[in-house]
């Protein structure tokens, strides 16, 4: 992956993820976080697992990030961009839509 690609992915990721690693970690411990998302076999949801991965990426030095990290960062940006367009009408504070985005590191109320 070229430096230019990494820089663009980093910029897009930074635009999408507006929660800190500590905020995401605290959020992932809530019942609301665990209540949303697609679960395969009744286990952890895709978004919840992604949130844990985002925390790891945020805590890494940029020079230590792997191509797999950048691939996940790109996936996060894509998810947040797509899901944000599906905003429901009205107050979204206590909605599955917001909770799902927060699992991916984006709080639409920030």
C-alpha cells in the first residue's frame, strides 16, 4: 500500500471516527452497545468486534499500523458513510441506529 493511500485512508478514518479509544471502550461495555448489530451464531456482533479493533488501531503508533489495519480503517469509513445516510427522523439519541454507529466509533450527536 502506498504512502498516499495510507494518508487518504487515515484522513477518511479520522473524519469517520469521532470518539476516543477510551470513549469507545466505555461504550462497548454497555448493554446498549451489545444489543445492536448482526451476530453470527449468537456471539459478538460485527460492529462490536469492529469497535474493539478500532480501539487497538487508535492506540497504535501510526508507523506500527499494518496493511490489515488500514483495510479495517477503510471498512470503518465506508460503514459510517453508508449508515449515516440512513438517519431516522426525529430524536436519535436512544436509537439502534446511533448505537450501531457508536460501535463503529462514530457518535452522530457529537
